[in-house]
C-alpha cells in the first residue's frame, strides 16, 4: 500500500511496508499545493490510483502538444514542412537501418510526409519513351519494394518513382541484419535479397494507387516504373520475369528487368550475352503478345551492374540494340569497396554498396554504355547521386536518347555494325542521293522521332540519409547547372561530354549538331 506525502516543491509516494520514498512529479508551488490538498484527504491509495492520475494528465498534455504540432505542420508552407520532416532524420538514423526504412515507408503510405506543390523549373521537363516527366529526378527501386507508398513519394517532388524489385511469389529475402550504414561516407551496404510481398499483393497496391489518383486529382503523378526480379528458388528465370510482367505491366508506365542485383545467387550471370539475349527475347515476346490500348505496351528496360568487364559491356550493348530493348538503367549497387570504404568495419559485410563511393564507378560505366550504344538508347543514370551537380554529370556523361544524323548516310546493315562495334563514328562516307534517301527513310521508320533526346537520373541512398529536403535542392541545383552552361533544357545537355557522338561541341544549346544539309 502507498500513501502520498508532501515535501516542499515535490510530490512523493511512500510505501508503508518498506518505507521507500518515490518522487513522482516536480511542480510549481501552486501546483504542489493543488495536488497535496487533493491527495491528503485519502488515507491510502494504490499504485494504480496515483499513477493513473499522472498518466491521464501526461497523455492529455501530450495529445494537446501533438495536435498543436500537427496543426502547425499541416498549415505550414512547403519549405517548413520539408525542414520538419528532415529534422527527424538524425532520430531515425539512431535506429536499426531496416527499421528506419520501414518507418519511412509507413509515414509515406499514411500521408505524413510533406507534399511539394511548387512547379518545377521549365528547363527540367523532359520526354522519353513517349512519356512526360515533370523533372528527370526519380526514386530508384528498392525503397518502396511493395508499392505501398507511391502517392506519398510522388508528392515529395520526384519526377518519377520506380517500385520493386518484385518477384512472382512472396519471399522474405536474406536473414537480418542485412543493411549496414557507413555514415562517415553517407554510404550503405545491403543484402536484402529481393524481399517483397509478391506480384499478387503488389498488383493490389498498384490498383489502389490508380484508384486514389482518379479520386484525388491533387496527387502529383509522374511516370511509374515497375522493377521485376526472380525468386531465389526459381529454376527458370525467364518464366519468373514473364509472370511478373503479365501481372503488373498494365499498372506500369515502364518495366525494368533487374539482372544485376548482387544479392540473389546466379542473377548476374544473366548479363552474359547468350543468357541475356534469350531472356530479353522471351520477356519482350510475352509483353508484345498482350493486348494493349492505343498507347501500346510499356517500354522495357534492363538494369545492369557497375561491375562489368569490357566484353560484358559490349555484349549488353549489342543485345540491347539487336533485341529492341527500350533503354538501360546504369547501374545497380557494386560488390567492390572503392576508396576509403575498405577502412570501415561494415566493408567486410557481403552485399551491394550504394551512395557517393559508387558515383565515379557507375558514371564511368554509364559513359561507356552511351558510347557502345552510339547514343541510340535512353540511359537512366543511377548510383551515388546526392546533388544537382552529380545529376548534371550523369546527364552530360550520356543519359541520352539521340540519333546522330551521320547514320543517315549508311546502309542499315552498316549502321548496325557501326554503332555496336566502335566508340567514335568514322568520317561520313561519300554521299549519294540514292544512299541518302534509303538511309533517311529507314531511320524515319525505325528511329525515335525527337532529335533532341531525353534523360533521367535516379537516387535512393542520399534520400535515406538527407530526407525530403534533398529533392527540391537537387532540382534547384540541376536547373542552375543547366543555366550556367547555356542549356535551355535537360535534353540539350544530354551527352554533352560526347560531342563526337551527339554531333555538337557539348557547350550549350546554340552549338549546331551535324546536319544532313552540311553533307548535301
């Protein structure tokens, strides 16, 4: 049994049996007197009786404070909301990495993240795959694995969001712990292993998102990508990708075949020329046999690894061009531990490295793939992006969709060899009217209609470290980079580091690209 006793400036509870004195609450004089006069009338009271009074008042005060904070958050401007949301980052980083990831997803799914309602700079608007992107900055696959929070993530200001990777059947992934931070480098190593709820559950989530968009026009809507993977226990990888495509393609603006995760045994072997060609043909055939509306089927992309040999890069470029792949995402995480990464204990963990230490490696592979494909495929730059300058470097390195006019003078079979086997286009052959006409007509039928190209960049790890304020900052910095170098749009800056391929000097929009008039 406990009794309440009064001491100056303090309310105490004393146990009658052991005479232990427990301080309960420190109050001002008026407050103490108020509690004392209430409690002294009781000869005795139980622990529950005393503590319930304190708990009720604490909960009430907490609820009032939380309501006030919520009201302030909801009525604040976008910048203030972004700052408030990002201020929770240090608290989340005190938690287990995977737990903080789950909290972030649930916050986005419940609409607790800020919404960026400000229009993007006009220079950031771009078009690729026939889709309009309000800006080229997207959220890479791996953050929202099960498409639970698409609306909330779109509202942060991303130009597009990619969900997944998604396998036909649910699977738990690798056992935890499976995510490791290197905060000094703002890097992460993960070995999740395609943990997801499976294609059926994700199909329901995507259908719910579509319904939500129809009901609420205020939801920002950029293109939605669906990243497909294979189950760890599956013996037939192609069949897994085809099953995922069949169930999810109708909800996707574009599809990604992920053959580059380092955390699924044997997956990267699918990047070999023979294996990749067979896989792409089967998946693309499945897509093309489905019934589609006037807009046609969603574009099909391949996501590749940064840990590729030169022959691997050439093989992937050749398969992508010959099989009619719509684009490449370069790149996934790396199994290498470059630079200072090896100095940290987490570097000993198995898994893929992401964050700034991946930037140079992934950008180098991006540049190589641009040259090997001759600028004929849209490339999505991914890996280590944490600023507008990083995104700009990816764009200049070759995140590009452009057909050089020199190819118009080559016969179709010569163009195919030309673009897949050499890095720098040779001098144009001597023109002839017949050759020019045939080449021009072939390109008109088989090439993208826009000569200006398009570009996209993805990030993930930097968002996990810096929070929602990262997105508007990267977009603002990217727009400043474009203006600084004289580019009026993202598309004009794409491939600027490759003037030999894109046909210009790479220094601004006013520089003329090679024109057929020059050779006529």
